[in-house]
C-alpha cells in the first residue's frame, strides 16, 4: 500500500514541469534565432559589400 501511495504522489507531482517547458521554449527561440541569422547573413553581407564598393568609388574634392 505504501508503494501505491508513493507512486500516486510521484505521478501528481508537477514541480519540474514548468522548468522543462521553459527549457524547451528557450531552446526553440534560440534555434529560430540562429536559423533567421543564417538566412539573413548572406543578403546582409552582399549589401555591405555593395555599400563598401560604392563608397570606395566616390571622389571627394576639397573645393579648390
């Protein structure tokens, strides 16, 4: 009988459930962030290279 009471108490205990939920949600958010960064990285690098080459082509006169 004591074993059944122990098993029932263990089954109804939910102390760690919230922690597990937060860990899973945090891992999902981090995973999505990494996926977005890798997707956007190529376009951002191309844009930065284009801006750099445009700025390098500009000639500045000193007004004389």
